[in-house]
C-alpha cells in the first residue's frame, strides 16, 4: 500500500489518518501545533448532532442576519474585509439561501450523519467512549416563537418528542428559568455529547500504537510542490517531505495551501466562542444536550463542566478572544440556565470553523492525481469526522461511495 501524509492534526485529520491506516496505507501526520486537536477542535460545542444538521444557508436567513447584526448579544458579527475571498464566499452563501438548496443539503447531511454515527460506533471498538467523556444524552432544541416551533414540529422526525413549555422543563429541569419564554421543545434521542479535544488526544495514542503509522511530525506546511498533474512534495518548516499521496485536512489553512496549488476551496473561517464552566455539587446542569434555537446557543455537560457555545463572527482569520462577545455569551448563559455552573470560573475560547457556503464538507479527489481533500466541516467537524474519514479512505481505495456525494465534492 502507499505512503500517505495527512496534513492537519485536528479531529478531521486524525480520523482520516485512522481510517487510512485501517485501509492498509502507511500514514504520517503533519501538525503545526505542539498538541493535536488544539485549534478548531479544542473547545467546540461538544455536541454530536447526527440528526440535527440544519445548514446555515436557508430562505429568510439574510433578513434574519440583518436583524442579528443590531442585537447587542446577537449570534452574528460581520466585519468587511478587503479580501475578495470573503465577498466571493458571501455571494455563494446567498445563492444557497433558498428552501430547495437547504432541503437538498439537509438530506445529504442526514445521510452523512447516520454514516458518521455508525463509523463512531465502529471506532469505539478500538477507542473506548469513556476515554473522551462520550454520553448518549439526547438533544433538546427549544423554541421561543410559537410560529417557528409549530412549523418545525410539523416536519420533525416521527420518533421526536414534541414538548410543551412545561414538558420541556420536565424533560430538562435546568431550563426552569426559561419556561415563561418558551413556545415548546423538540427532543431527539440518539444524539451525544463528548470532549472533542480528549477524543483527539486519545485517538493520537491509538495512532502511535498502529504498526503502519509513522508518527506525528510537528511542522508547518508552507506550500505544495506540483508537477505533471501530481503533488511532488510538501515544503514545510521541517524541509521538503514527500509521499505517494497527500490528504489536506488542515482546517482553514487548507484554503491557502490549496490556493497555492491553483485550487479554489470555498472556505471561510466562521469564528465561534465557547465557555467552559465547572459544575459544582449544588448546580443544576443540563443532563441532555440543549440548543436555544433563536439565540443560537448550545449547552452540553461534558464531564464535570458545562460547555456553552455560540456565535458566528465573520472577521477573517482572527482567533483573538473579543471580551465583548464573551460577556454577551455569559449574559445569555446566566439568563437561560442561571444555576447550571460556576460561571465566575468559566474559561473562554474562540476558534475558526472552516465553513463552506452550503454547510457541507468537501471530500475526495482534486485536479492532482495524488491530492485528496477532507475539509469544510464548519461547526460539525466532530459530528462528521468519522463519516467523512471513512468515505475518504474508501474513495482512495477506488471504492464507490456509500451514497451519492452530490454537494460533498470539490465544485467544478
């Protein structure tokens, strides 16, 4: 089998490496950070939402976005850049903001979600779920608008629980403070929560023990060398590295690396924030995974902490933590779940989620015979990582995809 270099040591790169090893390849992982899973994978929302895969682009979203921009703690911030990539991505996003596009993408992502759930179960035979705080918590989405709740409930899955405001609080008592503001909730079982960073660290240990794994190289990829329709090597801070095949799974860095080789990747870094607050004995933290739909805030109990994640900042590749956004997220959390955790000791984090205009990841081949992609997972990297890794490994072996990959391959 061939020698493969996987570029990127986040959750997508690590799972790609594992499935390629299991497919018989020899694999080396190249990661520029001192520790795997320490950038976009570090303190994300922690929700494994296999059935809740709503694309960001939808009919009515542009008008909602204008409203969000004027909310003090709104879910969206936008800073215009003198960068054509931002405006090109926005134009493509707007083209996807219609019901037909949303419906098609949702159907594809639901298939990917089910494949990802099964792939995670397969991986658990080698990587015990207990090593990364995995819990089959179920997911509760709460709605404040009666009209929105009724419209969403009308197309909910047959096995979903449709809950009144009182029933919502009965299902999750941590939401008691919100009962008067709620129109209802929709609960789906089978959704999970886990610690993505712990998953990455645990999977790295399994990789290092694999007989065909050649290690994790700590170096920065600077560019791809190409000739005659192939990638001939990687220019890195460690020197030039070569292999038979290459997999690009480096988050938002993938955009620049691909561009240097003449490939346009429709990726934009959607900056998100999270708080991680310790749960004390007297706190009433949520037992289930909760999404406050209108506020666009996620809540998940991960081990002994409450993870609160939210916000989309379109401000370029800026990873700095904006204290105003943290304060806004803190206000929303205290309002929704005032007694859920010790918010005074909460730790803030911000990360860049490499998103495509239609919210679907990009998997598969490129114009170069030996360069493959596994990029663009946006906020669902942890959810889809195992599924896209299994698809990638199959494609690289010449196997047919498990379902039609419309919308999941590199645009022509």
